[in-house]
């Protein structure tokens, strides 16, 4: 049961930090599962790295859209937990699992039947198209596994069971790294499978992770999956999930589609540019990952505070979190920039990649200012019921700023990958500023102060 004292404790920096650390470790490990294939294949072939970059771009579209519904589940479930409404918690769990399963199945069908057409639109170079398709078909064929894993992880987070999700990620990473080492390089008498081995290892680790997360949900939470919840009196919760999940999902889908087409621009610059993009994206992910973690922790807390009608505590918590997110994102990016040659040599000794990567990381410093605010304020607006603003502003920024100026700077002005990164930085900073102003206006409070 959630008490007033529990809610008061949740607003402290100590509690947020305690809640965010397991999320951070779990996200870091989840990030490694997604990127370890690129890191470990880099010693095998730069063409294979570029193939995984393109294959993962499609997976990112699907996974982030699924994550938006998981985010909606976390928000709604944490509010019901804050209000001590177990029946609504059960119904939220059941409905969200059904929706996400459907999305996972549809996504798999799209990958299987339309991958060739998608890669044609992306201008994937002919020399890597076969590897790219092979990787995506194996990893994408198990999208349902990843979707269910993300949904159940969201259930555990809403119950503040962050450590359990973290330990599952630890195990997944260990399995993936061992599997990659064996299958990519052909250890213990097995054939060298290269990119196919990396894909198989990823699928095995995620499948084992799903079984582990199912165990923790069943043993550590009281939520129940009941088919009857899909038949009777589901309209209120379904509406809440869709009102939060659909706009967020559309915004995320738009972002990833714009990123896919931006990658098609980068592919025109050649394999070295695509590989550099992949390495820089990995490093950028490490720079902003704690901002995501503390934003997720804050979003869960805001859900509980809304459920307990502690409206005035929300603003204080959010502004404190923003300072931390900015320091982490920008500070880590500056460190990466100053040590860029050393960092990039973990992937390659190619002097062109080293020089280009250093330029990109300099621009990334400014991009992370906008991204830190973006990450936090998007989740906070969704948490307080305003999913429309991130959708409208986000979709506009993705296409009118990021994609349009990526084409102008990258192709028309011939600035290449540097021009593309400047365009993305412009988009992140502008959207972050708009979200910040929108939340400060406080119109969302009218829904709860009646």
C-alpha cells in the first residue's frame, strides 16, 4: 500500500537517485545488447558494421514505437498503484500485453515481407545488402519476444522493482557476448558465421531474458493476466493507454522514419561515413543514457504523485532532475570529445573515421543540451497527460528541421556527415526549448486541480 509518507519520500533526490541507478545499469546493459554486435563485429569487417547499422535502424523504429506503449503502461499503472487500485492494475497489465503482442506480430510480418523494399528506399550499398537483410530477418523475426520483454520490464519498473530488470540485463549481456565470441569467430570447431552469428546470439540472449522477466513478474508482483479483462469494462483503461501510447508512438515512429531517411542520405556518402555514424551513435547513447534513467525514475514518481494528488510536489522534482540530466549529458559528451582518438581506436584505426568522428562529437556537445531537456520533458508531458504536444512538435521538428536541413547541409551544401549532425542538433535544441516552455505554463494542472 502507498502511504502519504511513501509519496513524500519519493520526492527526495536520494530516492530518485536510488531508483535511477538500477534503471541506468539496466539501460546500459540493454544498450550493450543492441550495440555489442557492432562493437564485436568491427574487428571482423567494416562492411558488416555498416550492415548492422542499417539493420538496427529498422529495429530501432519498431522497438521505440513499442517502448512508447510500454511507457504508457508504466504511467497508467503507477497512477493506479499510487491510488491502491489493484483491479485496475490487473486490467492495465492485461490490455497492454495484448496490444503489444499484436504490434510485435505485425512488426515481424512487415520485416519478413517488406525488408527488401525498405532497404532500397534507404539506399543501402549493394555490397552490404545481403548481410543487412540476413541480420534483420533473424533479429526482426523475434520482434514479439523483444516486445513482450519490454512490456514486462515496464510492469516491474512501475512496481519500483528496478534491480530485477537490471539483473536480467546482466545475464542477457553475458550470454550475448559469449555467443558473439563463439559464433562470429567460429570457436570450438564451429564455422565462422560473422554477422549471422551475431544475429543468432542476440536472439538467444533476448529469448532467455524474456523467460527470466516472466519469472520475476509472476513471483514479485501481484498483477494478474486475465482474458476476461479484454471482454468487459475495458474502455476507460484502453482509452488511457491509447491516449498516451498512440501520440507517443506516432511521434517515435516519425522520429525513427526521419532517422531512416537521414541514414539514406548518409549512405550516399559511403561506407566510411555510415560506419562513423554508427560509432558516434553508440558513443552518444552512452552520453545520454543516465538522462533516460533518471527521467524514467522521475516519470514513475510523477505517476505516483498524480495518483496521490500531490500536484505541487511535481514541479520541484522535475526541475531538480533537469539539472542532473543536463550535467550528465553535456559533461560526458565533452569527455568523449576530448578523448575521441582513444575512444574511436576501440573500433578502428582508420584515420578518416578518427578525424570525422572527432568533428561529430564536437557538434554532439550542443546536440546533447537539447536532447537532455527533450528526454526529460517529453516523459513529463506524457506523465501529466499531455501526449499531444510531443507528438505535434516532435513530428514537425523531425521533418521540417532534422530531415530538411540534413539534406540541405549534407547534400546541397556538401557538408557531408557534419552537416547532417548540425541539422539534428538544431532539431533537438528547438524541441527541447518548446517542451520546457510548454510545461512551465502549467496548463496541465487544470486536469488534477478541480
